[in-house]
């Protein structure tokens, strides 16, 4: 049944002017529940904690620990027991760090969970009470004043000059008027989450909590599934490749052992130990720390991420879909022009009209009227002018008449001021004020003024017309007041662009990133803002939501292939646009601050909420811009690209040591050579010496040309064929040849003729320690080379990453401790080799560096 009057409304909801009784409120609270937004399910902390110890790499590490304990049980001389304990320590520390980082990020993002007003005024049994907003039920009569937030969906049963800010729901920056049910005004419903910008009202609640429009959109947000992060997929991909490679190598060793005389069960256990040793145990903590470095740098720039992988996802962004209000613009009205030019001071008549036909103060009232007050106060003493012209009568802004008028006392006469839609005000005028004096409002003069208005409106301004006259007699009606006026001029206002928006948009274009503006604003306004910001170049690059509904998906996709502006777009349409972009293979970042943005924020690859935005938007987003600056997004993208490059750098670095670790075992089984690198020393590299330099590569700052490249393809893996070749076929092979060569040379130089060597033979221990030291120093050269895949080390600066040199210092200290400190040397089976060989070890670093510089030079040539 359609409700058309207040009496029908009270009858339908079993309420009255006096509100509900306490007993009825209790019954309805049981029926409808609390007036609260549906909460997004939260994963319990203990499940999050357990997940840190059960993901793929963690399981591999658990297997490593178990195998170490098994080997230690059957062969105590293998010294695998302390290695097993060290792996468990790594698992615990890595899991604890991951859980702490996630917990810390969630806590830092915890905004106000309840977007509704904390307390509201309501009639209960004829008495005005202050209650919690969550206690509201359908049928309650709520009192609203200027500045209040609407606590639930309600019909208006009374309103005085009511204007609303609904930008959080609609994306429309302009205020919306409303009037009571039964009036001629088309709008008589208020929605929760909106604000009363002006006026007073009473409303009867008809929907609360999840049944409200606000709650419906929040529920829509929860239904949108967020995709698994690209980095998580990549880590899983890398894990599978490494596990497969290690399994093949271990299986080969087991197969080769079948041709020897060793016991199968010992060879099997030993091969499993080799499998675990070949897995880069330090990969996951290093990835996590690299992302943490990026997150910390972004936090210092006002970009707070909800999860570490968001930083990496930013680096793959190809499209930014942003709203207008509060993101591209500052979300505040400012007077920008008056009349047709702003090269001279406004006339006193125009200032008086802007100041006196106005209910606002500098910090209170309708944003438009506040802007007019501030404008007039800049040129004159506002308080003095209002005191000189006392208000006699006010005719409030009428939705149908599209104007407002005031009458003021002026000695023995009355001054009348009128403002409103220019085309309306002009029709009320008999004269026009010009610098030369008053002239008649002829048809040609009327058209001249309309042309001025259209020119301003086409530039995206909100234009208001002003008129006035003086009457000797008191006026008894609005009709008598608003006739035979003299047109004073226009005032054009604008929601100004953010200061750095043009530079930020330009940087996006240079980086190969398209920018789409998706807004609920008017087509002309959106187009003008889009052109001013540099997003589009012509008004023809604007499409309205109404037109979108007539287009097939293929046509919409053609629009989405270019920078574009979409105006008058609904939340469902915004979600559709994001979905289509993802179907096109784009990596989409969506920015927004309102409830209307939340579903799209969650569907996006990277959802970015404004720090001043709504709670629902922040809950749905992956990141929050604390400073609301669009330019910070560009910095985030640069950081994301740097993090991805850093991950590739240290994966290349860590995999480079796998081949020199594996070659000794192949030589041991295939050619019966002494084992050049025992398992404890393999783990000492993977869990010790490689960790700090690897983490330092994760802290590499963005290189200068990073934002002049096109975004990488989402289909591109971190481990490309180029990375494999560089890690295994070049750096790894070079390290393996040099380390095995030193091992062989050391044995033969000390009289070894090929006879079997015991595991504790001093010569054997010295030779394996030399191999260990050679691989460590080869990794120093690898790390320096991996700082850039193509650029020379001397071009990017040898000392530009001070963290890497700190990592090298730690690496060398660890190497020295493992060789010369007795408890450690006993555990890891090391022994000091002849000092002269340290020169050979240092030479390994130089050879790797020189070889890499030559490779990069050849790569540049071809």
C-alpha cells in the first residue's frame, strides 16, 4: 500500500505524534533487533595464528625438522639434532612475526565500527528522550536538527527548510532538499548515514539496521568475494616449482644410490635431508619482511595497508577507478568567480546580497551559504553589514520556486535581496546592474546574461544569480517581494581540485596507468572536473549512468580501454564497471570514501578508502589514504613496483646458492667424490648467511625509471625463464664451478690422492669449510649484482643501499663465528683452512661482479 499522508503513516506503523510506548519498544526490539550495521565476519585470532604455521612453506619446514630428528636418531654423528631445533625456531619466529604484523595492521585500521549516531532524540510516550541509536525501532519518532546524522531510514512527518548531504550514499556533492510526507515535494524519505546540512525535521522510522538502505549496501559489500592476492598465488607457484625441483633431485639421488653399495634406508633418509636443504627456508620470512619494509615506508607517507600483499598488488595496477568528491576534489565549496569575470572586486550590492540573503555563519550552516559568507566577509565587515541591515522577513529556499529572499530594514525603507537559479532570478528582474548603471532587461540582455551563465556552467561551476531592490513600503507577501527586481550578477562556486591532482594524474599516464573517474555527480560538472584534472581532454569522454544502462558489455569495455569519466553512476553500476575491467584482464585499484563505493572497493584488486571516508568503505578496502591525497596512490604504486622487483631480486639471490649447494651431492653420488658441502653447512647458508643480505635486497629503494615503465602483466610470474637462467645457468653455475674448484684444489694441494676421507678428517673439514666460505662470498657478489637486473652497479650506486652492506657485515661475522668459535664449529663441522686461501675466497666475489657487469653490458647492446 502506498502511503500518501502522515495519518496513514502513523496507522501503518502503529505509532503517533507522541511516539511509541516503552512496552511497544521492547516488543519491536525483539522483532526487529538492534539498529546496527551488519558486521563483517571476523576470523578468530587462534585460526589466524594457526594459519601462520600450516601454510605450504611452513609445512615444508616442519618436514625438514622431522627429517632432521630422524636422521639424528639413526646417525647421531650427523649433527642434525641442533639443525632440527634451529628449523623449529625459524618456524616459530616466522609465524609469530607474520601474526604480529597482521594483528598490528588490523588494529591500526580499526576505525569507528558504528557509523550511526551514538545518541538521538526521540519521542517515547509523548516525552523527548535521548537514547542510543541502536535502540531505535520502526515506528519511533525521531527529532533531527542541523548537523545531525540520520540514524535510520524514515519518512518525514515535519520539516522546516530541510537540506541534506547525501554524498556518502549517492556520491552527489550538492545538497538535496526534502519536505514532509503529503507535501508537493517529491522527496520525503531520509536514509541512514546521511546528514542534515540545514533545517529541522521530525521523522518516523520505517527501516533499521540491515533493512535500511545503508545496511543493504553494506550487505552487498559482504557478498562480494575478494580474490586471492597475486603475491599469494606467486608464492604458491614458486613453492610448487621449488618442491618439484627438489623432489626430482632427491629422487635422482635415491635412484643413483641403487647402483652403489650403500644401504637404501640410509640413502633414502639422507636424500630427504638433501631435499629439505635445497628448499630456500629463508624465502618466506624474507618475502614477509620485504613487504613489511614497503608497508612501513607507505605508512610514513600516509598510506596504511590492510595486509602486506596489498603493497605488491599496487605494483601491478593498470587502472585506477576513482570517485570525484573528496578524492579528486576537496569536498568543500569555494567562491571562484563573480559576474563574468573575477578581475575586479565585487560590487557592494553583490556582497550585500551574498551576505544578507544568507542564514549561515563562517563555521555553521549550509556549505554553499558558508562559502558565500566567507566570500563576502573577505571584502567587508560581515557582522557590521548584518547589524546595519536587520532582518525583517525571510522567505526560505523553495524547491519549486528555486529561490530564497530576505527583507531587511534600511532606515525609512526596506532592502530586498533574492538569490537562486540564474534562469529563475533573471525572469523576476526588470533591470540589470552594469558598471555604467541600471539598464532595462530586454530580451537581448536576458539572453546575454543566460550566455554568461552557460559559459560558467560549462566549466563545472555551480552558478547562483542575485537580485535586489528597495521598497518604501512594507511588503505583505512573497509575490510582492519578489517582483520588479534588479539583477546584480552571478557568483560561481566550485569544489576545488586537490593541489597535487594534476601532477599525480600525469604520473599515472607516464606509468602506463589509465585513470577513470566514476561519480554520482552531474555530467557537466564531472566532465569539467575530469578535464581540469587532466583525466580527459573533451566533454565527449563522459558517459552517464543512464546511457550505461543502454550499452552492451562489449561497448562498455571499449570505453574502459581509455581514460574516461562516468557520471550519475549508481553503486551497482560502479561494481559492474570494476567487474568488467577485471574481465578485461586489468589490475584495478578503486578509490572511494562513501558507502556507495564499498562493493566496488571490495571487488577491486586494490580497494583504497579515504581516511575521512565512511566506516563501511574502510572495512571493505585493502588500504586507507590517511591524508586523502590521490597523489599518495601514485607513491603506493611506485612502492608496489619496487617491492615486486625486490622480491624478484632476493629470490634470484637465494636461488643462486641452490645450484652450488646441489652440485656437491650430484658429484658425491654420481662420481663417488667426497661430499663438498655437508647438510649442516647447506642449512647454515639458507637459514643463516643468506638471510640478512636477502632482507636488505627487500629494502632496495625504487629506481628512478621505475614509474616510466608500463605495468607488468598479471600473468607474468616472479620466476621467469630469465630469472631461472640468471639464478641457475649463470650466477649459480659460476658459484658452483668456483666453490667446487676450490674444494678440489685444496684437497689435491694437500696431498689427497683420491682415497676415502672420514667425516671428521681435518683435511676434509678444512676443504668443506673453504667450499662454504666460497659460496658465502659468491653470494656477496650475487647480492650486489642482483640489485639491478639490467643496470650497472656503478650506475645505481654501490653504497645507495646501506642495508645491504650491513647485511654483508652480518654475513661475514656469521661466517667467522661458524669457523672459529668452537661450539659452533663442532655443530656445523667446520675447521679453519690455510689463511692464504682467503684471497681466493675474496676473488670469488670480484669474479662474480665482473662477470655480471659484462653480462649487463652485452644485454644492453642486444
